[in-house]
C-alpha cells in the first residue's frame, strides 16, 4: 500500500508538467507565453481560439534564436509538438490581426501544454507495438522513473554549479577585502608620515 501511494505521488508530481492557461487577447496585439525547458524534452501543445468574424489570429512557437518550431496563420484550434535540442527559452505567441475598418473585440484563447512523459501518446505506441494495457502502463512508469532520475541528476548538477559559484564568489570577496585592508593601512601610514613631516616642518614637534 505504501509503495502504491509513493508511485501515485510521483505520477501526481510529474503531472504538473502539464500546464493549462486561458487568457483574453486584445485586438491588434501580440501575447507571448515564455518558458525555460531542458534539452531533449518532448513538448506538445493544444490550443483553441475563440472565433470572431473578421478577426484573425496567428500562432508562432520560437526559441531564443528566432527559429520557428511551429507557425500557423489564421489559426482557430490545433496542436503542435516538438523536441527541444538545447536548454533554452521557448515562446508561444498569439498575434491578433483586425482590419482597420473593423472595431475589434478581445478573443478568448486556451492553451494546454505538456512536457516530457506527459507529452507522449502511449495509446498510439501500444497500438503500433501491439502492447497490452498493462505493458503500456509499465512502459509509462518506466519513462516516469527515467524522468525522475534525469531531474534529480540535473538538480544535483545545478547544486554543484551553484556551490562552485558561491565558493568562487567568497574567494573573490576575501581577496577584495584583503586588498581594501592593505590600501587602508597604506593610506593611514602615509597620512601619519605626512603629518609627522608637516609638524616637524612647522617645528610643532621634534
């Protein structure tokens, strides 16, 4: 019973990789949803745009380099899927176009995205490989386990990078503090010697 609860908790945790959002797109405006995604991650999305006579909406999916991973003009509903080649920032942009002779109104846009294991269609995989439902579920759990291991490995790597950065920063701060201290000691010594020479010149001290 404890193992089943643990598995269900993991499934529920990774289900968070599926994101859904609904927003209103103002006429003749562009709205982009941005997200950082790791390398070699399968991403799928499904969108639906409220139909409004005379108004058109284009959709574009791009990376930070400006490469178009998906583009569709005059979209109303559809799906897109791609695999990330690098750790990058990806944008899903909706662009409203309304003729100058028409007064536009806002349109409701719904977008659902899935990452990693959640983006895979195991039903189609099972049909192609002629797998039984139990075998499909085992394959899904196997992929979930691999995803968990990959996530933990990535977090460990990020932790090591952050630790190295902190140690490097601490060393630089220490060196800067020592340098500042030496400068202050040198300045204080120079002031004492200068004042001593000045007072001697004025015959205030011997």
